[in-house]
């Protein structure tokens, strides 16, 4: 059984997220999502984020057919979580290079080409501009 891991905030889930998760599922048997806690998002993205609570974000991700497990983590990076899971593959979006992916020293890293035009920041801006 192969385990694929990805992580992120998944604050406002959009098509880019779904495409990433579908890609993860195509690479292995089990997809585990490391989900940034509310506190870690505030540290990383600022006091206005997250838009949705960690409980709501976890529930939404667990409802997707491409996701097998969601684990909330509070650290700034999921390194300790990755060490404990020991996935076969880590998948990150195209805004990363393989060398900068946390956990790349533990397992294979695959970069998913971002879906152009989709981001949580863009979704927030679109809502604000209406």
C-alpha cells in the first residue's frame, strides 16, 4: 500500500485544490492531507486568515473521495508529521521546487503543476471586489 502526502491550509477549497488531490490519489492507494491549524495559518498568513475554521476545513477535505485521512498540525511545517507517517510520496504545488519541499529528505517529492487562475488569495480578492 503506497501513501501519498500533501499539506496546506485549504482555507477556501477551489478547483486547484481538487485537481491537486485527484492527482495525489492517482499516485497511490492512500492520500493523507496535513492540514495547517488555525494558529499556524495566522502565524504564516496573518491575522485575517483563516477564513474557515480548522474543523470546517477538515470536515470538507474528509468529505472528498480523493482524501483518505486529514491530520491537523500546529507547527509551521509538517516535518514531524511526515516523519511519523513515512509516506512514499510527497506532492506539492508548482510554486515549490523539489529541493525546497519539507520532507524531501524522507521520501520522493512530486511537484503538481498548478491550475492557472486558482488560488485562495484570488478567491478572497474576487469576493472583496464584488
